C-alpha cells in the first residue's frame, strides 16, 4: 500500500505534518510527500494526484482535500483526512473573528462537515474532539480514529541544563510558558498567578518567562503592566528551533489554562507533548481531553481551569517539592516514549489507514 501525503504547508513550520510523515517512514510505510506553493499550487496538486501511483492520499487542508475528492472521481483512490482542527469552531466559536450566522461562517461550517464526509477515514487528536465533530456536524463516528498530536523527538528531547553547580544559588526558579497567545492558553491566569506568588514571602526567587507572540500579545503585555508584574518577562517572537534551549533551562513548564473551556476541553496542545519529551515537569489545566493521556501527580500536575489561585498553588507545590518535580518529569518522559514519539504516532496513522474498507 502506497501513501501520498500532499498539501501547501512547509514541513519546517507544520509539526503535525512532519511528525506523521517521519512516523510513517519509521514504520517502514511506502509514503511519498508532495507539497506545493505558488499561484498554481492547487493545479500542481491535482496534476500530482492524477498520476495514480498511490493507494491512499493523505491531504492536509480542506481545499486540498476537495481537490483530492474531485480527483477521486477519476482515480478511485482512498482518502485519509487529518482534519486537526475545526475552522468553524476556531474562527466563529473560539476566536470570534467571524460572526456566527454570517455567510463566511456558513462556508466554514460547510467545509468542516463535508471534507470529513467526503473522506474514507478521519484522524483527530482526542476522543473529546471526535465527539465534537460528530455532534456539531452530524457525522458518523465510525469514520473517525484518534491519533494524538505527539512530539517531534528529533527536535524535543532531554537536554542538560547549561547552569552549573556554582550558579545554582544565584539563578531563579524559572516557570516557562511558550505559545501563540490564543485565548485558550489562558495567559491572563498565568500573569495573575505570578502576581500572587510575587506577594508570597520568601518567593522573590521565582520568575516567569513567557515566549512567543500572537492574537492576545498586546492585550496581555498591557495587562501585566496594569497589575504590576515584577517577576514576568516577555520575550516576544522566538524561532521555534530555539525553544528547546529555553525549555531545558526551566524548572517548571506550563500548558493551557482556559478562557474558552469548551475548546480546551477537547484538545491537547503541541507544547504538552514537547515539554514531556524534554523530561520537564508540566502543569496544565484539568480537562477531559488531558485525562485521556495523563494522570494527575504521576506524569503531570493538574490545576483548575480559569483559576489563578489554583495555578499559583500548583507552581509553589512543585517549587517546594523537588521529589514530586522529578517524579512528574521522569514519568512524563516515560509516557512520551511509550505513546507519543514520532514512531508511535506514525504507527497510529498507519493502523487507521489499514482499517479503511
């Protein structure tokens, strides 16, 4: 069975596509990849699809899938679609950048529903996310398969801290967050938690380092100034290839904490897998999707969503308990190696493809 992956993304900038491709290769699958750019990219993709030298096409992007569906009329090839996100949910319900009931929202709904309907198998990252698609778009659950996001273990792996023994007394206890500043990250709760810790006696050695830039960046930096955070540093945009360096120097890393709980309840963000791949202790908001993969105080420390006090308490718990930090980091890394490496994700994709009838 030969698999053709196709899309208009860059493998350097789209980790999900890179992980699936490398994972399939690690599992000895016969896989080819064709990525197109430029004004004629969709024409080039259709031309590639017309060659028929594959059994299953794994398109990325809804317009690419529609091209694959059109070509299926002539090629009869199977389609496995890694939908990854709902554009309707992201733009209409979560970010609210598209008005509900507008023509654009209806187009987004149409594409979300029909790209899944036109596929032979649909890949999504959690069972909670699958439930959302089934209920929202009236789809057949039997068509869906769960494939966790996983992490690229060629980029994210344990790195020894550069900080030497002589520097330990002088360095601060670093709490790290990195991301694209979407509302669901709940950065406001991180900033509020930092303020709570700042006021704690004997806790002036805790610093928060926040990497990245995105939708709420200006709002969050302004909010941090308004509440007078003295223990928070924003770096702005960081090249993704440098992120592992920052993670390696952190004492605790942070996941996602709220603002749009319905969405966050359904997904496990990329950073979650990247952090445990680097054997770092992780704190994240407690939600149904996260519990599909993690166990509290074993391989993660959960706190309540939308709750800066719960987050602050969790950070202080790990600061005061090095043994618990070490346990969570070790068990998180063990879990990653067992279930979320590139090879394991490739195995899940291959299994889903092989089940196509």
